[in-house]
């Protein structure tokens, strides 16, 4: 038995097995000829059309399928954008101080130097961004681009409001910096208004947008995409040498979504929302005197601030002995620093395991402390 809050995966219980089987049969019947050909850099036209509709519907702006390049998961889009925008190893990229661990690995791996900007409840802090850019400009070390998770940020769950997005657009324009907005959780939405994406708010070719099918369908399909305007789109697509992304998976996904992109989200999201409630309710019942945590309005993660006197290695040991697993905050810190946070992924965890696992986690936190004092903070961020 394991209570596994470590890995960010979708909910297997709502994976649409029968509908996908039927879609696969139809796709193979109709499109088998195309499986004999290489897809090319842009990929399956039908799926690009559907994803353009998905973006147009959500964002309320017109999106042309020709602005979309399908990729091998959004991770390939993240990497291609980095490769296209950097000039040499050691170039800087700005991102949130806590960001997706896969991006930290990919960007460090291709030689980018990540500069983390502190977050608050509304995402990347623009005052801190302004200060950092001014300092980097003085040192002639301006970054090549800004990478940001504005919606249901991984790991913190924050959403950047429209006003702050406008400020980000302005600051980026002041230094002529491209912005890569990774919106891969954009449709894992539980409640409240959806905030428009930066891509929809600004027509500059410096705006690059990334999304995925991993979080609304399944990561095993390895289908994601990048949206940009020319000349940026060709510049980024020119970085790929893999002959394009999987037409077979794309054809099945296109067939599956042919009746509309939102139906499956409407089935999957309420279940995820209930799991979010179970995690947050469990923390409120068992860890209120210890921790502060996010209550994300979308996405797959709860970000938990621990008392300062918790030794994370000790906590990991104690929790693992109780079969409880989580991701330590250091995995998401741009410099991999030890920080008093953990991330709880709830998408794939059965409800019964959340109900049993959170009290076990709370007890582990209690035992990993060196005092019995109540926590000394009331907010998620300083
Ligand atoms: C913010 C973010 N971007 C990109 C990815 C990569 O997802 P995929 O390549 O499966 O689309 C993830 C996966 O967890 C993520 O959290």
C-alpha cells in the first residue's frame, strides 16, 4: 500500500478507454494511408484544427491552425523554444523561483542559466521582475526570454490575474524579451473565471504559448503543441530534427475530440476537484496548526508550506516509513535549494488513499519537527 502524492499524473479512473478504442478504429480505417508518411514539422492537420478551436473557445480570440506545431508532449515544445531562443551556453532565462522540475532539467541540460523570480499568490512578482531585469541590464546580462506558468502554476497552483499579465507584457516589451507561457494545465479548471492567456492578450510574435493533451487526456499519448506567430513559429519549428510528432496518436486524439474538446474535461475535472477538496480538507483537519497550503482553482497540485523546524530529509524518511510519498520543494526550486515546502499531487491518487494518506502525512510532519510551537507564519509566501 502506498499513498503516492509525488508524481503529477492524470486520473486513471476517468481515462476514456472505450471511447478511445472506438476512436482508434475509426482513425485507422480513415487515415491508415497517412501512417505510411512522415508527419513533417507541423503535424496532423485535424488535431491542429481542433486544438486551434480549443484555444479560440477558451481565449475568445481567433487562432489559426497554421500557428500550431504539434510536439512530443508539451515538454518538447518547452525544449524547442529554449533551443530557439538561446544563443550560447550560459545565456539566462527568467522564470518563477519555483517552476516545473522538468523545465529546470531541460533548460539546465541545454546550458541555460535559470534566474528565479519570487512568487506571491498571484504568480511571478512583477516588481521583483523589474528589479532583476534592471540589474541584469546594468550587468549586460539580459536574459534571452521569460518562461512563465501563469495558470495553475506547477508547483504553487497560483493564477496570474489579467492586470499582472498586462504588466508582464509591458516589462517584456521594454526589453524586447520573448515570453514563453506554458499553459499545460489551462483546462484542468475547477471554479471561477478563466483568465486570458498572454498569447491572447498581445499580438507580438514575441509571445509563445505551449499547451498539452497530457493533462486533459493522458501523458502517455505524448501530444502537446506550441503556438506562435511568424517569424517566431518557423524559427522554433526549425529546431526540430525528428521528422514530426506521432501521426497515429494524433489521428486517434483528433477522432476522439471530433465531437468537441470540452466533453471529457467536463467528466474529468469534477473528480479532480473533489480530490483537491479531500487534500485541502484533510490538511485543514490534521495540519492546521502546522502548515499553510494553496487551494488551487485548477491543476493537479497542492503546495504546502512546512514549519521552519522541519528537516525535510527526516520528514521524507518518516513519511516513507508510513508509505507516504511527496515531492520536496527543492525539486521545483530553480537552483534546487532546500526550501520548507512540499508538493502534493492528487490527480492519480484514489480518494480513499487521500483520506488515509493526509493524516499520515500530517503526523509525519509533526514527528519531523524539533518543537511543538504553533507555526510562525500565516501565509503561503513571505
Ligand atoms: C508546467 C509543465 N509543463 C510541461 C509539462 C510536460 O508535460 P507533457 O510533456 O506531458 O505535455 C508538465 C508536466 O508535468 C508541466 O507540469
